[in-house]
């Protein structure tokens, strides 16, 4: 274990010196989870410092990857470094990301102050892998000034994107009135600002009106979400989009809300890390030969599922009590 910790410390030192291969290996460790990810977590500060984290979400086809690519270029024009975590749905067979967002962000890949990484959600209900918060802390430790977390989907189950970002943009397209209404509750929980991408398409005015009505109906307290119109394919409106991201974070800072949001994020990461550890331990207990009798007892009808599951929990608690 000491040797593995030493390896991670060496990789961190190399990554902080600008070694992109070391950074990639550390991100792979974060994504894989398990004991090595926990060792990496122990080496990282929890304070993100001056790093800014923006979430970008929306339904498939909204143009999020093109928008993110244009956003990278805009921030680079402002001499800011940008890292992107593109969180894709997982393949049910391999567990790997199946959309490959990096293929749609090729114009910035040669820039040493740009990093683009596709990550699979590993089936996480909120669309975000449990490894993403760790990856964010890693990139902040390495000095990236902006981290853009792009993920697919909107609605109640996608609210995890808000919990991982300092500010969150929801991307919609003209003509999506029914989609907006169907996802009303989720949109308002997620959105710090709205982006109407592909604004050259018919239905722009109606979509903007629907969003304005949504904001009014929500009786939104504090700073109301901006609505920004963009055409990401030719970078139209991208400067205003980036300005809105910056303005919202500045607003949070001025009200002391950014620190509160980040504290809540850390609390959420602690709970999720504990849950992940418990699930891994429970699965290991279930594989132990002495506990296989519980499964057999349900199969032969001598016990019910609730009793067998209680038995597994007892075995798990016994393991922890023995360790303590």
C-alpha cells in the first residue's frame, strides 16, 4: 500500500510539472474508483481555490459539445486554461463512454492549456459518475482555471450536475416548448442560466417566451437565470454565454453563496464515497463461501429474501466490528 501511495504521489508531482501522460493516468485512477481512487483522494486538497466549475447539460442533439468547444476557444482567447470532463452514458457491456465527445471537440486538442476527457457515467442515476467530483478536485489541484462538465439529459434525475458545479447552464433549442414544459421542475432545479442554441432555427421567439414564463412562474428568488442565444457552429453569442457564466459565479461570491455551494458539494461527496465503499464491501461479503448459504436458503424455500438480506447486512457489520 505504501508503494502504491508513493506511485500516486510521483504521478501527482509529474502532473503538476506539466506531464499530460501523468494527468491522464490520474484521471483513469479517479474514473476506475476503488482503493487507488481513495488513495488519490487522500492526496488532494478539498479547496478548489480559484478554479471555476461550470456544468453544461441538455437533451441529446442540443449541441452541447459544439457549444462547449466554442466556449473553450472563447476562454482561451481570454488567456484562461480550460479542462473539459465530457460525461457520457456508459456502454452496458464494456462500461465505457459510448458517445465519445472528444471526437466533436477536435479544434482545441493541440493546445497545451486545454484538456478534454470523456468519462462514462457508470450507470450513475444522476448522469454523473461518482468519480467526477474526484476528477474535478484533481484538475483544480493541477491548476486548471476553468473546468467544464458536460453531461447528457435534463430532468429530475439529472440534478446531480448542479451538485457538482459552481454554475450550471441548461441548453435547449428553438421549438422545444413541449420539452421545456415536460421538464419544468427539473429545469428550474438545475438551471443557473439557459442557453438557446441553434438560435437561427424557427421557433426562437416562442422558446424564449416559454423560458421567460417558466422563470416567472417559478417565483425565482435571488438572481434570475440569464437566457442567452447562441449559434455554436459559428461562435455567435459565445462571448455572452461565457460572460454569463462568469457573472453568475461573481454573484455567488459576492453573496457568500459559492463557498456554501462548495461545502454542500463536499458533504455530498463524503456520503457518496461512503455509499460506494459500503456497496463494494457488501458485494465482497456476498461472494464469501460462508454466506452463499443465504442464497441457497432462499432458493430451496427455507428462508425469504428479507431474512437473507438481513443476514448479508449482519455479515457486513460483523466485518466492520472486527476491523474496529
